[in-house]
C-alpha cells in the first residue's frame, strides 16, 4: 500500500515541477491541498489519481484533517502572504498532533523555506525563520528544511524570443549578484529527499544551482541565445511596489507563480502587510543580492547543478 504524501501550494512553480516526479510512481499517493474549488477542479483534471482536498491553511482544524493518515508532507508556504507564519505554524502543529495519534504513520516533514532566513529585512524570509524555529522546538525529529534561492525560471525566455524588440521589466536594480536555482534541480532534490527520507532527517540544505551572478549577466546569456538585444526597464520604486502588489492580489497560485512570487491573494485580509513585504523586498534587491554556493545541491543531486547557459538553452525555442 502506497504512503500518503501531502503537498501544499500544488499549483505553484515549485510543486508543478515536483508533482510529475512523484505522481503515480508507486511510493506515494498524493494528497493535494487546493485553496479554492476552482483550484481543486483544475488539479483534479490534471492529476485524476490524486486526492484533492480544499483546505484553508489558516485553519488548524483544516490542517489537521489534511494530514490525517499521512506519512509525509512537502510544505510549501504562500510567500508574501501576511499570514504565512501562522500557516506554517498550523502545518507544523498538525504534524505534531498526527505524530501523536494512535496508529499514526507520520514519518517526514519537508519544509521548503528560503535561502538566508537570517535576512530579517526581507519579511517573507523573517516569517519563514519562525516556522523553522517551530520545527526545531517541536518533538518531531523527522524534518528536513530545504532553502532554495531565487528561481532561474522567473525569466520569460520563450516570450522574449518571440518579440522582435524584446523588453523585460525588473522591479529592482539588476546589477547586484544573486545565486539562482533551476526549478528542475529543486524538484529533483525535493523528490530525492522525500524518497530517501531518514538519510535527511534534521538536515538544513541551502540550495543554489549557481554562484552569485547579476541579472544583467543572466540577461546577457539570454540575449546571446535568442540573438537579440533585450531592453531592460526598471520602474520607479512606487510603481514597482504597486505592480507586484496588484499582481499578488487577484492572482491565484498559478498566476502568482508566473510572477515568480507566492500566492498572497485569496484569503489574505491584510493587503497592507503584503505591501510592506513587497516594499522591503524591492529595497533589499536594490542594494543587495541573495548569495549562496551550489556545493550542497551538487551533493544532494549527485551531479553538477544546472548552469544558467544550460537552463536558457533548455527553455529557449529550438
């Protein structure tokens, strides 16, 4: 009998890459947490053999129901959501309750956090740090924390290739270097951790595919591949904040994922706090980058992580 694996934010960028590596592969029966009926219908159409549960992650009773009888959870939080910390607490507390239930089979809590939770000026990083602490202080000794950096896949290479005069808008200074990760690398690493389980208990993995590289250098790689110059536009601070905030509100998980962000729209009653987080994010990236090493990802994957050049070549039109 296969084990039940709970996956939250299943329509987002991370899990859209992870689920195909696990779906109908034998080890796990997937239980996907949909945030709305519309999302549940889309998920059921895409993954007919998965169990789909419409869940309010801001409700502890809903989270306990979500984890009932589950063996593991891959917990991805809706980043930039004003209640992100509370959602994380609910999932941890639900896992603790499930682990104490008579006849429980719960064995693994995989939390997808973020690189550099010490960057407390980034509010979404700060909120995730408290969820990490909740795991550290819990009686669970079966957790793994994955800490991915920014996604390469946020660059719309195919769309840029289709434009005669491509234009790309970035909301912050593109000169500062960031380490980036290919979503395919993150999905493969996540699947490996879930399958190998005990080997990764009590581990924290900072995950980067590259050493720091500036956005202008990444754009240069894209330009060489598509054979056209890209006009890079950076709006004013207030315009950028408004565009990102507007994109989050009124966007579902899939749409927000296409923005390279979390889904802070449905059920998020504190839009002012979302705007605070967006403002902090843009100010941070105007002055600094998110930097890390690919060494840990190289070890987890057992191969070289994907380079920017390899990733661009894989997504650009042939």
